[in-house]
C-alpha cells in the first residue's frame, strides 16, 4: 500500500521526539515532521493553513469549530498541558493578596484569545466569583483571528512602545497573566511577585477538587485528508500515544536520569500518587471533564460563537480511542 504523505508541525517535546527521530512511525503514513515553536505553528495555520497536521491551541480550535465549518478537525492528543496558577504575577504595591482583589483592577495578558488566559479567566470566574467583566483587560499582541468581544468587556491593546512587563513593574497594571516568566521577576525586581508564591500546593489542591489538568494544545488534521483516508486520524492518534508511552518509560528509567532533573523519579512518583499512573492521558474519555470546562469557558468569554459538545471538536473515528497503558 502506498503511504499517505503528511507534514506535521509541532514542537520537540519529550512526548513528540519519538515521532521526530523515527522511533515511532504512524502506520500507513509517510510523516515529515517540522519542528516549530507553538506560536509560529498556530499563526501559520490560522493565516495560511500550511500543514496537513499540526499542534494547535485548544481555544482556537473551539472558536473555529463553533463559528462555521472549518478546514481542520481535532485529534484528541494533548501535547501541552499546564496548571496556570503559577502564571499570575502581581505588582507588590497594587493591594492584591488574593484573586478576589483583582476586581476593578487592570490585568495584562499577551493575547486575550490564548488558551492559558481562557483557563485563568475561567478559574477566576468559577473558583473566585470574579467574571471577566469585573476586570479591565489590556493586551499586547495582535489578535490571531477577528472576533467581537462581549458587550461590557473592558479590553484594549497597549500603546506602541509599551510592554506589559514594564507596566507591571511600574504599577500601571495590577497583574499580568502570562505563560512566560516576566523579565522583571527574573531580575529580582521587588515590585513584582507571583500571586501564589507556593503555587504547586495551590495547583495540586485545584486538581484534587476539580479533576482538571488544564489542556493547552491539541492536534489538528486537514478535513479533506480525513475524508479521503478515514483511518488517518486513528493512525496518528496511535502513533502520538506510543510516543507518549515511550516518554513515560524514559522518565521512570532508574539506571540513569534521561532528563536533567535531579529528583525526577521522586517527582514522577509524587505525580502518580496524586493523578494516577497515566497522568498525561490522551483520548476523550479520561479528558471529558477538562475538555467540557474549556469549551464552557470559551463560550462564556465570547470566544466561541455557540455552545459546543466536545465531540464537535474531534474526528469521529477517534471517539473510542484510548491511551495505551
């Protein structure tokens, strides 16, 4: 059988490296992998639809699938996940000691549409009774797709020459929600701190109470390829899942540390006690609650044009796929 040639764009995570170096090959597919940082991949997919398969923002996928038929469909592989309480930074003189103190204040985000900030706004609304409309929002990055913010939302782009980091340090904004550590924090500025200094304890408590391990990025496949070759989404799912399983095995190898983390084995065991043996699952079943929360948040925040079921996001041939364990 002639293999289907596909180009995949994604980052070189430990869980994707086996696909990049050829240790894992999807059945029936001749896969060309292009290593790109997520932001570039997302931009090129939204603007130019360049790749057959790619890593993609889950919030962006929800937006596009809610608006109209879109050229891509999801595969329930979740390449990026992260608890985000660690990503809430405050100006130390702003009078913010707990999330509720952000009411009426100005908060910066790199992009209002990015999945990380969707999760953080959802957390504020559902954990702390602080809906997005009770905060003034400023952002620095051009919107990746046009949209109409909800009525009553205070949202504006910062001026040319301004940076969110400088505004945070100067007290022009009370807080900054960002996936990257602000330069001012890295410099040791006394004016910038995390809202939750002991963020791991806060994030672990959040998981115990909600069961959510927030998903940031999924994988998308061009619709016309799936229509022509209905087995392709399943083949890709199985390959990504096998790559993830190899990553698990390497993390637990006690003969020599594969990763540059001195207490990696202890950390893995700690995660397994809290989250179970398969702490980074793929497939709809084990992720349903988390996916439903993200879909709800995107609709509440005006980024999705209508309520969606999670099945509307993903190829129907993948609904019954599950992680190998």
